[in-house]
């Protein structure tokens, strides 16, 4: 759940907007008390999502918002565009798949960097990606829980 108190919106049209979105996301994660490495993961995921907007949709928006869910605190990143859409989401999440001639590491990388990832897309209408990173939590922990 969002706490509704802190949200940053960055319109994405060109490369310099990617830098702005990354900086804003890192600042918000730091404000919440994320470690430097956790804040870097959030910033890197934002870079990948914003770059996809520039490459595929030409314009869109990155929204970074603080989350609170019981005792958990985190950051939610929403990347929204009205671009061509993703015809095959499972394939887009496979490392090495690219329709732009790139390395195909964007969405698979975001999936590895963040704790939760949800993608909705409609061909010809656009794409919305929602990624969440929880403070002090790692999706690589067994059962999603930190070791004792």
C-alpha cells in the first residue's frame, strides 16, 4: 500500500530525463533509509525502465512512490507509456531478447534488481510496469524471508 505522502513524477522524453528519474528515485530511496546498495538497485531499475520508454515509446512517465505495508517499507516504481506495447511479455523477460537490437537485458535486469515486478501491456496502446523494492528484503532469500 502506498502511504500517499511522497511521490515523484518525471516525464520521460529524452536521455537527460533518464538521469533525472534515476536521481529522484535514488533520493527517495535514501530518504526512506535504504542502504547505498539498495538505493543503487532502485536507481538502476529506473534507468532501465526509462531507457525502454525513450527507445520504444518516445515519451512516457516514471513515478516513484514510498510504500508502507505493515512493518515493511519500500519504493514503488511505475513506468507508463503509450508506445507500441509488448506483444509477448514472457519473452520480453528472457535475457537476450530485444526488438531494438540491444542486449535484451532491460526488463530481465529490472526483474532481478527489484523484489516484485508486474507488467501490463496492450499492443498499440502502451505499457505499464510496476516494480517494488522493499527495504532490507531480498527476493533471493528462501521463502522471501531474511536469514535469522
